[in-house]
């Protein structure tokens, strides 16, 4: 009987800690999205998350960089599962568009699955403005096997591009994906009419644009 009570106590404590961490992550994501990384302190996040201890963020996550990484990982996991599934279906494809869809649609599908309001797209846009946090975003993305698989699949299909052009276009793709999603998310949050009516249609527009970007002709230097 004592063992059963002890077990229940442990489970309850774990659930409480998990719920607290989840509240902090959701609150931090929202505040960072709305105000930027540097305008929001750990103390403000703790207070907004309903934590009586102003050091709750530091206790549960460590530094602000650690908190940013935790937010990214929280969102990356469900995208990873969908991207792996899509990459498996596209394995034999030699079409740029198919691999671009593997890149884009897991992001928009995850945002759609969250209902509303969402903040991750705007959070990502804020992260992109800070070099240190941007490295965290890149590291976490490239650490996933699904993204490496998609990049390899895309590389097999792309036209022969100079290394400088390829790097430049990869940077354009990152910014296009982040900011198009952020603008749609912002429009929804403000009650405005977004350019596309659904996240699925937003993905279609992005896939069209990114496919065109990758396959566009290159102006040769004289």
C-alpha cells in the first residue's frame, strides 16, 4: 500500500513539473513572438506563466539560449515525424517540387494542427534576427534525420548551380519560409484577412515559389 501511494506521488509530481514546463514554453514562445527576444526577460516570462518564483525559467531551462532551444525542440518533434513520412514517399522522385513539399508542408501542417492562435512562426522570425539564436534554429533543424534526407533528395534534383548561387538560394528559401508563415500567423492574430485562406494553401504557394526559385536561370557574370 505504501509503495502504491509513493508511486502515485511520483507520477503527480512529474505531471506537475511537465505542466509547469509546458506553460513556461508556451508563454515564452508567445512573448518572444510578440515583443522580440531581447525585450523579454526570464522574470517577465515567469510572471506571465503564473509562477510565483521569478527564477522559475532559469530553474527549469537555464539560460535564455537554453529556453529558445527548448521551444524549437518542442515544435521540431512533430514536424520530424511528418517529414520522415513524406520523405519516404518521395524517395524515388527526381522532381524538385516533391522535395520542396517535404520541406514546407510539415511546418504548415503542424501550425494548422495547433488551432489558434499560434506564435511559433513569429517566434522563428524573431529568432532569425539574432545570430546566436539563429544558429540554434539551424543546429536543431539539421540535427533531424528527416531534414538531412530531404536536403539530400533535393540536391539530387537541382540543376547544376554554382556553389555561391546555391548557398544564396538556400538562404532565400529559409527566409521565405519563415517570413511567409509569420505574416500569415500575424494576420490571423490581428483579425486581418491573410493572403491564403488556409495553411494548406499557404504551403502550396510556398512550394510554387521555392520550386521556381531553385530552378530559376542564373545570370552568368561576364
